[in-house]
C-alpha cells in the first residue's frame, strides 16, 4: 500500500468550507485502505497574515516542500484589501508557485453528462469531452524583459512586452505534456504561432525534439489561432494541448467555459521531477477564488475542490483507479440531479456544500 504526504492549505472564505469536504473524501480513502494519506494542515492567505503577518509562513513552506502534493483552497477577501502589497493574501499563492517552481499549469475541461445541456455549445459537440490544457506558467511574454512604457516626448508613448523562451523551458513543459498524455489517450497537440513568431519556431522545434523520447505518444502541431477555432468547433479531437503562457491563458479560459461553471473547475500546477525520486512538486486548487459573497453560508460548490483532489490522486499519487472512482462519484451525484446553487437551473432544488460532499461520499460507497 502506498503512502502519500499531503499539505492542506484551506485559506480564506469558502476555501475552508470546501476543504472540509475534501477531508471527508480523504478519510473515506484512508478507511478503504488501498492507499494511505498523511496530512498536515496550515494557514495561507489572509488567515496566515492575521496569524503571522505574512501570507504564508516559512514553516508552512517547509511542509509544502516536504509534501507529495499541496491541496490549496482559495485566498483573499475584502478584509485584507488594505494590507501591504507584498503580504497580501495572493502573495502566499505566488510564493508557493515560485518556491516550488510550478512551471506547468494543468486545466482540464471535462463534460459531465448531466450538465451537458447547460453548455452554450451543442450537446453532441461537448458530450463526453475530456481534454487537458497544459500551459507554461513561469516564462513567456508575462515575464520577458524588456517590459516597459517609454514616453517618446512627442505626445506618444511606446509600450513593450517581450516574449522570451529558452530551450529548457520549452523542453520541460513538452515533457510534462507527453508524460500526461501517456496516462490518458496518448495524443499531444502543441500550439504556437511559428508563422509570425520566432519563439513559435523554437517552440515547434524543441517540442518535436522532445517527442523523440515518446514514440508511443502522437504529436500534432497547430497554429494557436486555428487551435482556438478548433477548440470551439470540435473539442473532442484533442487529448492534451500544450502551449505557452499567453496562448494558454486564453485557450484554458475558453476550454473551461465549454462545459463549466466556476464552481466545477479544478486545476493543477506541476514542477520539475526530483532527480533522486522522479516525483514532481505539485499543487492542486480550484480555479475559483474565495467567493466572499457566499462565504460562511454553506452555498459553495465543493466539486472544483474535490475534482482538484482527484487530479492529485491521478498525477501526484499515481492512484489512477482511485482518481477514476472519485470522478465517477462526482458524475453520479450530478446524474441524480443534485445541485448546489451555482449549477442549478431555474426551479431546481438546491443542496448545501456539506450535503454535496456527503452525496459524493454516498456515491463512493455505492460504486465500490
Ligand atoms: P471568485 O472566484 O471568488 O468568485 C466569482 C463568483 O463565482 C462569485 O459570485 C462567487 O460566489 C462564485 N463562485 C466562485 N466559486 C464558487 C463555488 N465553489 N461555488 C459557488 N459559487 C462560486 O472571484 P472574485 O469574486 O473575483 O474574487 C474573490 C476573492 O478571491 C478576491 O479576494 C480574489 O483576489 C480572490 N481570488 C483568489 C483566487 C485563488 O485563491 N486562487 C483566484 C481568484 C480570486
Ligand atoms: Mg486567465
């Protein structure tokens, strides 16, 4: 039986409420006995600022470094609007990403059959959809230098952002995509704009070179604008999409809205494999924030958080059967018509955060 060390960081607002539901799932898997989870819990965001004057403590960072995966809720809220910039709640998230060097952001777009009718696309376009966008997160135009606004002195200004990628940055994100494709349907689509961008030419070249080590994975190249079009026209043609920071930012938001409401969307961020163990540092979190407008009212949908934990099972713990089981339990809960307010249609009865967590546990029991 494998043992996995997890750090739980609930954070602020609904972060604490949805983490309670993950704890139920963790307890369920521990009782089942096919894998063992050892958990630590600490503060992050506004909660950490209130306790330590910093958005995450060094002690919590040590726990994060020592864990197989960090399970992160959400941070922020109006209470901390006035705190200094470098200790604001989001600084905790940024420090985790930076210190753990989480350069790969994973955003799945999964269509749950019961919610297929709520999409703005036709049912047959998205029914059964299960794709994964792998976005480079620490390089590219958001970070490249020079980055400046210059006053030209003639009433005009000039703004410059610079897209910079080096071989190693492209190579490591490509390898993440190929590794993930191996655990899925074995296909990677790489998106760039090699027709107009030098960084796109290099991207294409380095991804193609890395592919030499993955003969079992199919590689396809697509220009990013055509990729955006294909994502809306027939998204089921894709398995894993790998792309840079800027294109990935846009394409992952488009992909998310093919199927989902904010309360349904999980994400993962991965770092480089440890040379000794081969294990990657990783953090799993819902795409949404701390939702101060509904915090403390038992209205939050815990599915994005629980689905993020399912990603941890799949990608950090190599517990594929358990991940499949948890995702099936979520789908079965939705099939029964159970809805938190954010995914309810007019006239639907709604259930609370706790009730949704309990319903998913009931489906885990029924399925196993
Ligand atoms: P938000 O994602 O917290 O909320 C946007 C809207 O979606 C709200 O109406 C909220 O009630 C709803 N919503 C979000 N998650 C939901 C869930 N699980 N179930 C049901 N409804 C849900 O974004 P917003 O309002 O812009 O930001 C609120 C705070 O969260 C801010 O302090 C912001 O900085 C922070 N934030 C934190 C993030 C993180 O921790 N990763 C990400 C985004 C925002
Ligand atoms: Mg974005």
